[in-house]
């Protein structure tokens, strides 16, 4: 993990939920009871690479809300 850089995960409205360090992992909870772990890489203050896909953090939150997937630091 890179020293000091943190990814601030927000909801789709921009409200801070939690942060994970660069190289940290989030756990995603699906409605069917399954879960999945994804590695998060810091890109800049509002962007991250999550499971190899580049996202604006708020867009990631919008997608998760739309698909009814919750997530938390692992």
C-alpha cells in the first residue's frame, strides 16, 4: 500500500461514508447474499481504480445504488 493516500468513498450525493488506503480492499454485498472483495487504487481526490476499473467515486456510488449493492471497508 502506498503511504498516506486515502480514497474517500462517498454516496452518490458526495457525502463521505468511509475511506480506504491506496491499495486497500472494499467488500461489496450483493442482494442475493453473495459478497465480493475489490482492490482500490488511488488516482486523485475524486477518482479511484476499483477492481481494475477507473471510476469517479460518485459514479461508482451511483452504480452501486442503482444495482442495490452495498459496500464497506474490508
